[in-house]
């Protein structure tokens, strides 16, 4: 049991370092398409968290599922707001007289 926990922590820490390295090297031009793809993945996370929250296995899984729903929703909404704001920068100004 302790061994599997250590392996899980190791994988989590490695994913953090790899994620930081990958995201730091993304050019600004590719940020908007990457954000849109990330929003799609976060939508899948939201569905999974809804399933986890509603499974009814225990009160702890319901609370953790609820927290996952809240965090995934904040992530999806925030991602869409950032993507929309970035796309506004590329639209042509219609107020020219």
C-alpha cells in the first residue's frame, strides 16, 4: 500500500515538472488553440467529477466529487473567458468611419 502511494506521488510530481516545462515553451501564437483543447479536456474532467459526486459510495466520495465539480467548472469557465478575450484581440475593429 505504501509502495503504490509512493509511486503515485512520484508520477504526480513528474507530471507537474513535465507540465511546467511543456507549457513554458508554448509560443504566444499557439496559446489560444492550446487553451481551447485544454477546455475540452476540462469538460471531460467535469463529466467524470459529476459521475464521481453522484455515485453515492460514501459521504467522503460525494464531498470530493463536489469539490472536483466546483474546480472543474471554474477551470472550464475561466478557460473559455480567457480564450474569448484572446480571440477578441484578433477581430477587426468595426468602428471605422
